[in-house]
């Protein structure tokens, strides 16, 4: 078992709080153990009609010159290429979630602390997989951020579990995380 050092908080002024999704009646998202919330969630009674959905895909506009970074990274992480032509690269986790990286960015810089997506996380099956990914990233010259890889117990499902992650930015300043959540 790998040691799991504690990480400092991402931002001491962060007012978000973490909710254990087992506390949300009817919550059944696979592999999701925690949810960062702002405000109170609307809980739909079983008797009230609602639409059942799942995440289908995300599209990221990137610099055309950076397509290879995403192709190599997601290939290393075990995702399957579904499209790769010119400045457009599509990949899937095989479980219905697709990511598209399109070299159509207009030159504006991404700010993960601004409005919009903060970061994209991909789960691994083991803590050792996070270490392997971190070593791969270092070998590619990618700087790991926030003192990672390390354990972030404030995000773990329980004191018996880990939330072990490595965080880094892509060349387009998209904040990415490779994370293991599960038993210590």
C-alpha cells in the first residue's frame, strides 16, 4: 500500500462544502461518492416526475497545436480513440462518456478559478495507478500542482477511504485530475 500524504486545502477561502451523496435520497450515480455543492440541492420526491439523464460528452476548445497532448494523455489513461482527424480528437471511457478536444480555441486563456469548469477528473482503479500517471506526466514535463499526488481526506467518503489524486494543467490551462477513491 502506498503512503497517502495529506494535501493542504486548495483554497483556504473556499466556501464550498462537500456532501456525502449517500445522504441524498435517490442519488444513484455510479462511482460517485462525494459531490461538491454550493447551496442546497433540490431533492425530487419519487412521486414527482423528473428526467433521468447521464453525462454524455464534454467538448473542449483547445489550441490546434495541443491536440497531441490530449491524444497521448488519454491513450495512456486507457481511453479509446473514437475520432482523430486534423485538429479534432475524440475519446471515450467505454462507459458512455466521451471527451472531444477541438483545435478551435479563439486565443482567450482558460481560467479554472473563473466562471465555468474548474477541473476534469478521471478515476483510476488503484492508488498505484495515480502514481503511475504522475510519473508519466513528470516524464512528459508536466508540472503537478497543489502538492499532489497526495491524499485529500476532506474529499474521501469516510475515514477508511482515500481520495488520492494528482492535479495538473494541460497546455491550454485546463485543470485535470487523476484520482483514486476507495479503501485505504
